[in-house]
């Protein structure tokens, strides 16, 4: 019996070591692919012709209320002047879990556009948040905390100003509230959002928390 238990324990340790090795070997590759996808989507919101800086080098982390932390904030500039801020964020409130979004804002705080990067929502229902499935996500274009007012950043079925996807109220609300949270964060950090020092790829020290200056 003891020999059997020791054998099983050894097998468990070897399996754990193997899984850990696979995770370490693929972690950077997965992160790189996620960044590549985000930047490809970013160029849907802000064409490459409209900025001249290296977005992968002009970013910082921010803690945004209501969203999984930290969020990655990219900044587009032309000749050093702010063009757009693009927030790569995750809301944990989807019907089937996390929904990863890219939210583009003008320096004035208006939504350029919103795109879904990753989700596990129900096919035929919650997946209508994807632009290739429907135009629902376009309702945020041009909106701000002033239009509609901040208190109206909710699904229409909850008394807000935004349309709800049929049979996907939880999914819709998660996205609506996430975009509203990004706008609220930017309103509190607008004065310094384009001034926070750029992080290196292995640094996570430059962060803003819930609207407070770093």
C-alpha cells in the first residue's frame, strides 16, 4: 500500500511539473498573441494613418472600478499630440464569465468605438455583442458621460439609455456598464492620462487606481 501511494504521489508531482513547464513555455506566446489581436482591433478604431507613435511602447496599467484589474491603456499620438486613448479591459460580469473589450476614446472623452476581443457568451444570444454578429456594439459610438448623462449608462430594461440584446440582458448590461466605467475613470484622470510615464514591457509600477493620480 505504501509503495502504491508513493508511486501515485510521484506521478502526481511529475504531472504537476509537466503542466507548470507547459504553462511557462506558452505564457509569453499567449500574451503576445493577445496583444497582437488587441492591436489589430485597435486599428479598426484608430487607423494607422492617424497616429505615428508605437502603441506597444506607449501604455500603462490602470485599476478601473468595476473591472478586472489591471486594465491596459494604450495611447495614440500624432506629432506628440494626443489622438486617442484605447482601454483593453475585462468585465467579470458576463453571463458566462469574463468579457474582454477594447474601448476607444477621444482626448475629449467621447467613445470612438467599442470592440469585443474575447468572450464565452451563448451563441445566438450573447454573442450578438460581436460586430460580425450584429451592429449592437455601435450604439456606443460618439457617446460620452454627458450624452447620455452618467446615471443613464445602463440597459434600457434597467431604466438606462442603451438597447438590450434580446434574451441577453446580463451580457448587454455587463458591456454597457464596462464602457461607462471606462468613461468615468477617464473623466477622473483626463488631466494626466496622456502624461503618465510609459511602462516597459516588464514593468507594472505606473498604475492609476479608481480615478486617483498615480
